C-alpha cells in the first residue's frame, strides 16, 4: 500500500473513532476501550513479531508490569496516574532491555518458548510479593470517566500505529525485515542484529505497558492472574497474525474484526462463542496464511482462486 | 526421610511428565509443529479412560490401549485432512492453527463432558507399598513403568523398524524421502496419530492420579513444552529424563520454597536451559 494512502486511512479512522464517544452509548465506548487496548497490544507485538519474525509469548509480562507499576504507584505510593504510567512503562522497558540481550540470541521456537516460560514465571513471582497484594491484588481509586479512557486508548493506538508506519518506511525497519528474512545475511550486510532486535523489543514493551496501565486504572481492580494472563498474549499474536503480521494496518484491523466477532458471538450464542472463535482461527490460517492484509493483493493476483491457491502452496 | 520421600515422589511424577513430553517431542521433531493442542489431547485421553471405566466398566489400565487407539485415529484424521493443508507454511501458522484447535477441543469437551471435576477411581487407587520408610504409591509406580515402556517402544519403532526409518527420513529431508518412495502425507498422519496416542496414555494415567477438567490442557501443553526442551527432541529416554528433572525440581521447590513457587522454578529452569544450551539437535528424531 502507498505510504500516503496508509497515512490517510490512519488519519480518517482516528478522527472517526475519536468522535465515537459523542454518541454517548456506554456499551459502544466500553467495547471501544477494550478493542483499542487490544489493538494496541497486537500492534506493539507486531513491532517485534511481525517485523523480525521473533514470536514473543512474553509481551503479557510487559502488560502486567505496566498494570502493576501504575497500580502500585497510585495505591501504595499515592502518585498521580501519569507518573504511575511512566513508572510501569519504565519498568517494562528496563526488563525488556535486560532480558532481551540473553533471550534474543535464541532463534525460532526456542525464543517463543523462552518468552512463554518467562511470562509464566513472572506471574508466579508477582503473586508471591506481599507489597503488591500478593495473590489478592490491588484496588485502584474509582474514576468514572470512560470517555477519557477511550480517548487515551485511541491516542496510544495512534502513537503505536504511527511508530509502525515509520518502521515500515525507515532504515531501521528495513533492518528488522532483513533479520526476519535471513538473520545471518542481515548480519553480514552490517545490520547490528542484536541491537535492532533489542530496540524492537523495548519499543514493543513501552506500548504494551502503557496499555496495561490504562486498563488497570479503567478497570480499577487487578490481580496477578488477570495482569499476567497468558491468553492475552495469545490474543495479541492471533490478532496480529490474523490481520497480517509485518503490515501497518493489519494488526489493528485484525484486532477490531476479531474482537467484534467475539463480542457478537458472545452476546448471541454465549455458550458456543469460544468454539466458533477457534473455528474462525483454524479456517483463517488455512485459507489466508499470510493474514487478511494479503487478501487485497492476493485477489488481484489470482482472482477468486486466491483462497485455494494458498492451500495449494502450503499443503503437503 | 522426608527428602527421600520427596525425591521418590518427584521421580515417579517425572515419569508421567516424561510421557506427556514424548508425543509433543515426536510431533515437533518430525513435523516441525509445536502442537499447542497437545495438552487437550491429554485431556481427551483422560476422559476416554474415564468413560470406558465408568460406563463400560473396563479397568483403567486395560482401557489405556483403547484410549490410545481412539486418539490415534483422531490424530491421524486431524493431520491427514486438516493440518496437512498448512504444514508447509511458517511455524507461526502451525502455532496458530493448533491453538485454534485447542480452543475448539476444549469447548467441545466442556459441552460433552461438562465442567465437573472427574477422577478415575479404581479400587486400587490408594494402594501403596512402604520400603525403608518411603511410601511408593503403586499407581504412580505403574505410570512410571508405562512411561518407560512406551519410551522404549518408541525408540524401537524409530530406530529398528521400517516405518521408523521412513519417519526419520521424512524429518531429515522431505524431498529426498519422497524420492525414495515414502509418502510424507501418510507418514505425517501416522506420526501425528502416534503423538496423540502417547498423549492419551499420559491422559489416562493423569486422570487416575489427579483431577480431570476440560481446562487442564493449557497447563499440560506448557509442561510438555518444558519437558521436550529439557530433554531435547532426539531420544525418547532423554525426554523421560527431562520429565524426571522437572518432577524432582517441582517436588523440591514445593518442599523448600512452598507450592506457589513451583511454576517459577519449572519455567525458570526452562529459560536457563534454553539460554545456556541454545543449539541442541532440533530435528534429529
């Protein structure tokens, strides 16, 4: 997609979404806050996962740190919300830096699994720290300002998406893509692969942690199980991959579509919602293995046979 | 004496863990699929044994091979008609599709079996022997021996039988194997079926020693992951050993630090193993 077209779509979508609270419909706003935060997480995951191909199952750790940083700063230290957000984001970035250096040496499934291990270990560590409520959790001061949370989440998603749009055009982003395509070749061409990957992880941690902090203040109650929920991480991956990893708009569109489908299914046929959700994922992987974003180009290349073409390429 | 008891418990539990890891490692090593639905296969195996015992009155240990055969067919069909469509695509996609399958299976299980806690409870469930002050639960001992037996059978199959040679050849070089007359579609289906059958054996034994719910899959998948990584993918006995390492580590942690720390240790161990020994033979099945 041409860069000006991408930017135009982002601008129009941002304005339209920013106007949504004017309808005053509480259900829509609450759904919106959730969808926007999830989309931010998917987009942040995309920075590392989509561009470098390093599948992280540890992003929920950054989310949890953002959640706990914000909550602990506000309840235990009595600091203001923005300061708490900064604290949580700072903690997540420092952790990303410290962990990224040893763990990003691992490739392929090993990296994925190491991050999965980290996220499980972190949740268990936090649930043993009494200062942050151990297993019970923390309760934040109640603020009834859904409109504000909505606009904050939107601003965060916008910042994250613009960062990815910049990545897609910049030398740094090309370096990341080179790592995805062939890491050894990238290194031999002079890309400082470790530094690139660590920076990508730190950026990813920054946005994920702020999303966690906003969610904590909005929902006003957190505990280790919800803050470090590994299924949240799986959702990030699914949204990004469903929409199209390594693209600018794919992860956001994927997040919106899938959260909408899930929401509709849950209210319409509540018991079978998860079942159909799983089925959608299975079918999506079979028919559009490169993500929804690929459909536009794919249909232009192959016409209606595009979906079967995908199977032909990937079947045994 | 407490320490000896804890070690024995850990080792016996580790045998069961090893059995969980076997199917995961087989599928991963041969098909290059990290099967996120592995834990839900274990869960299905557990329910198969549970219903064979409660409805048909078949002794749980005798029901084990039946459950294995059922899950073999299930896994074979799944690979032959669904996963083979996508198996050549990136790792990310196979992760995603098996995750989707896990969600589907979990909710079908919840619908069919309800969310009630189930335990397979034969008359000899609590039997144990005491030797030198250490109590050995007989069922865990049986589970341990069955794990060793199945690891041995898998080793024999892979290293001594023609089918095993075809499986190893497919894992090493798909194109070359095809040139030598191996049909990778059926080899993949057979391998995935075997992985599911091993999961069923683990599930049946798990159901005798712990509670079954439709939701145990995710945790068991994560454990199987850890075990496959600690043990490596090349030798079934190493995987059982990996299971024992995990079982002992968890038991010791529960004793000295408290049960809430077991996950910290088992997943911390995983990260340490990965960082210290990053380049193990991955596809040498």
